[in-house]
């Protein structure tokens, strides 16, 4: 009976995996098909011959290389800002003593519950009044701090052995040295999980870049892909090629750092 149950479990997981992976597979396979193959009925599941014409056409339709660089550049800057601000604030909430620490941390948690849409108008007015529209800072400044990042690292630091901190302080180790020489190297799983989360969240943003950019040279990849929708009926392979290129960075991150994501999000959950 246990063997039958195991077989049914594997069969169910295999079917679920196929359902989840199929859209990704079809995006890649469709980007290698001709328009005639994509519009046949029933639809072709395998390309009869590999063609890279869709990738050549998508590079001509939009400034894809520049928008690709914009998306990755903005995401990397935001990741750096989130890591620095989250590391400093989480360290203060765990290892420093100051008045109203619990109250201030509760306020940090409240920022997680505020819908991002409610901050769009204040952020836009601030960026506009500073004359930063259609610039790189407009795409990055509002997102350099993240309440979730402080919460995640604070939970991780709370599980850190207090004896190591006290021994380091007794040996004359300053807060800055302890944080960067001891705590940060031992917190790589949590930092990696936060970095991946911030990268994916920033990389996939659409509405904010659309709001603060004007020229195609400053727009991000998600905006460029939306401009291909007008061509979707005539050239469906074009948008599939763009989507395939867009998901490559996220697939690389998840494939190489999935263990860090799990470890970073679960460490300290049983404390």
C-alpha cells in the first residue's frame, strides 16, 4: 500500500510539474517556430525547424538591448540599496538598545501592509518636484528601502547566537566590525534570499517605470514587451521571443540560488 501511495504521489507531482512548466516550454519552443506553425490548428507543440528570426525581429522592433540593460541595472541598484538599509536597520533592532524599539519595529511591520498603489502618487510628486522624471534615479530611489527586508533580516539575526556577539564585544569589537566581519558572512542565506526577492520584484515592475519614463532609451524591458502586443496577432513569435529573453535572468537566479532562498526564508521560523 505504501508503494502504491508513493507511486500516486510521484504521478501527481509529475502532472503538477508538467502543468507549471508547460507555459515556459511553449514560450521557448514558440519563439523558435515560424508564424505559420504558431497559427495552425491544432497548435504545433514542437518546432519543425529551429529559426532565430523572431529574435532578430524583436531586436529591430524595440530597443531591447538598452531596455534589458536598464531593467538589470535598476534591479541591481535596488538590490544593493535594500541590502544596505535592511542590514543596518535589522542590526539596530536586534543588537542595539534604544527607546521605543518594539514600537518602531511595529511601525516597520505596518509599512509591509500598506498597498504599493497608495504610494504611487506621493512618490511621483516627489520625483517630479525634484526634476528626476525620465532619469535613472527616478526608477531606483523610491525602492532603496524595504520593510520586508528589515523584517526578514531581523528574524534571522534574532536566531544568531548571542554568545558570539557578547564575546566579540568583550574583545573590543566595534558594532561596524562585528556586523561586517562576523554577522554578514554568517548571514549569507538570508541576504541571498532578500537579494533575489528584491531583484525579481524590481525587475518585473511595469507601472512605475511606465509612469516616470518618457523616452524608449530610459524605459525598462517590461514596457518594451508591452509594446509588442500590437504585433501579437500578426507575429506571435515576436512576443514569445521577447518573453523568453525576459525570463532568462530570473531562471538563472532561481536555478543557482534556490537553496539560499529556502534557507533564508525558513531560518529562525522555529524560534
